[in-house]
């Protein structure tokens, strides 16, 4: 059995639709240039208000990726 080593990076995704859309957008974008993404943890959620309504979501994530052998 091989022991794995992981690296963590921090991403912030944004969306006008939802928290889930902000998370998905950040992960999808990161996966275009990074390999071996394995897990994520939401560390912060923020929003922007316009005219008394939520206009924008921002979600900060820690994303773990397994380093290649």
C-alpha cells in the first residue's frame, strides 16, 4: 500500500445563482489546469446585496489534491 501526500490550495468561486453553483464553478475551473483533485472543504461563505436581495455569492474552498508518485 502506498502512502499518499496531498497539497491544499484555496479557491474562491462566485455565482449569481447559488452557493452550490459557486462551488461547482470553482472546482470545474481548477480542474482544467490541476490534476488529482480529491476533496474540498468550504471555509467561508459571503454574499453581495443589491436592492435588498442577494445579488452574488462568494464561496472560499480548501481543495486537496494528491501529489503524483
